């Protein structure tokens, strides 16, 4: 299946069909003398100039690196094992990402769809350059666990299927810190997802494409719910994020009210309940997470996390930076019930008191944000 996906990708790029790198590109791509020109799909801003025209060979090299388990210390993990194509390049398999030798990481895996538009990367924004981002998981001891950049470069140089590719794409530098990051960033830049039913309705003028319930949900999203104050919708495009960092109470609740009760499924229809301290007695204890504060050391940033884009949100459960909220219905209930206002320390969140119909309509609207990259592999 992977070979087939790669063949479809190559054929699509060279035919200018607008499907790139595993099928995630939903804009258009055209070949110009060995280069691919990326055009953003309906609802997304123009692709940043740096990535608007990319060599096809560079994209393919980046894709190969993205899916290659040999880049991890023990040859078991790749970028794609957390950022799964079928899960909108996120992971729905667990609340938090799984790292080296089964270690539980602190945070949920975010989608890399539309990452080319992000001003900062990771939940706490500790990287701001797409072409440098990959080095953090490559070197993190609990992720891909390589001891140094040089170790990674030596590993790649020792693999006989990379040398010629790097010499062709990066003739002047070959395998280097820059070229490895640049190639993976080029591939990730092609992972665009737009042209959702919302886009066709809001930006494309297809007024019959949403149901009454979905349109009512949009009114809640932009009105009573106040969602669009952080998940922004522009005049011509919408990334559904303000690129800022907010304390919504999730991190505070996890840190300061840690002895919560958890429901643990044992078998279909069979479950048990345990307190956090009971789980910690025999399991791996989760490390504390204070969010953006770890980057800035600014007290106002304690337990603040980046506003995530809501594109493809129905495809990427569980939710929040730690995967602690299971469903979209639960997310809406968290804000509606006043739970967010209770635990958030910035005082900006208020109890919404949405009715059951309003909550259902808001969830229905959120499901219209799924892009048309789905199934195009």
C-alpha cells in the first residue's frame, strides 16, 4: 500500500492533478521544469513564498525521511508513526504520543496539515521555523532519542539509499543539518487541507451545502460561544487560530487537581475507576507540564498553550494539548458548563450555558471543517 501511495503521489505531481505527497494536498500543484507550484485550496491563505514553488525531488526526499524509521536511535520510530496519514497527520490512537520504547510523552500529537502557515510549532510554540522543527523530536530522549545532530547525519550518510538523492537535490552541501530539515519541511509544506464544506459555504458561496443545524452552529461559534475570538475567521481565508497562547484551564486542572478519577475500559461494556495516585503507584508517572511558561519563563504564560487550528477537528480526537477530552461533545460541554472558567487563571473565559440543541448545533458546525484531502491517497 505504501508503494502504491508513493506511485500515486509521483504521478499526481507530474500530471498536475493537485494531489501531493500521500494525497494530502487539496489545492493545486503544477509541474514547471521539475518544480511543483503549490496553490492553496479554498479557505486557506496563499502558500508562503518560501514554499510556493518546490523541486519535486526535494519533496520526495522529504517524504522519504518523514516515513523512515531508521532516523530514530533504535530504528523503530518515524515522524509518520505519530503523524498518521489516516488520522489527518495527527494520532487518534492514544491521549498522548508514544515515544521511544513505549514511553508516554506529555502531550497529544498535533496534526501537521497546514503546518506551513503556523507562526510557531508545538503546543508551547518553542520552535518558529518549519525547517528546524524536525530536529527537536529527532534529538529528544523520549522521542527518537538520537544523541546528537552529527549522529543523525552519520546515520543517514551510512544508508546507501540517500547519498545520491542528497547530491542531486543539495549539490553544494549534500547531507547536512540544513538539508535534512529543509527537505522534511518541503514535504510538510505540501500537506494542505482546505476546501471543506464550510469553505464552500462561507468563501465559495454554496449556500445550500450546510444544513440548518450546521449554520446555527456557525452562529453559536461566532456569537454566543465566542469561539471565533481565538479561532479566527478572516475575510478571505481561515486558519481558525490566532497563533497566540491561552490558559483554558486544562493544564491548571491537570497540575493542581491531579488526583482525579479516571474511567479505565477493561473490555467491551466493562470498566473500572481509579484515582490518579492509584495509577501512579504502579504506572509511569506523568511529568508536570506548565506550557508556554517553559519557553518564556513569564508567569502569565503558565499553563498557556497555542490555539490549535480547528481544521479537520472531527478527525483528530482526543482533544486539548494532553488529549484529556475525548470527544467534540465533551469539548463543548467543558466550555459550556463553566469548567473552563473555573480552572482558567486568566479570567477571560465565562460559563456559556449552551442549551442541548445549541451544543449539538455547534458540534455539527465543527464537523464541516474537514478538508477534502481525506481519502485522496
